[in-house]
C-alpha cells in the first residue's frame, strides 16, 4: 500500500462498442485510468464499483499498484486491507 499523487484521471462507463459496463451482479461500474507522479506518463487502470469516481487531479490516493503483463493495474484498498497492511508492517518491526 502506498500513497500516490494523481496527475490525470480518465473514466468511462462504456465498452469499446458503446454498450454500458455492467457487472456480473447486474450493477454499473466504471473503468478508471490514472497517471500518478510516481509512474510518470504510464497509465494505471482499475475498476470503480461505488458510483461516480471522486478522484481528481492533485488528489492523494492509497492504492496498490500491480503489474499485469505490459500494463499496470490499481486496487483500491478496503479498510480491512489497510488494517492487515499496517499489522504486517508492525510484525516486520518486531
């Protein structure tokens, strides 16, 4: 888990063919692409399931960046993920 500073944000609620993005649970979601200062011009992509994406240029976000072949994906950490990460960091210090 790391905090990143957003330089650019791009969102889409449609597939390449123009049809809406709908989850297996039949709920709409967004594709989100961000550029962060720490990765230069590289786009990092992910999915947003909780309504409109509130991120904007200059925001600092806690995400996990994961390589996926030639691409980078992000994962928004849940409160549980953040607690486990903090717990593991503490264990490393002991």
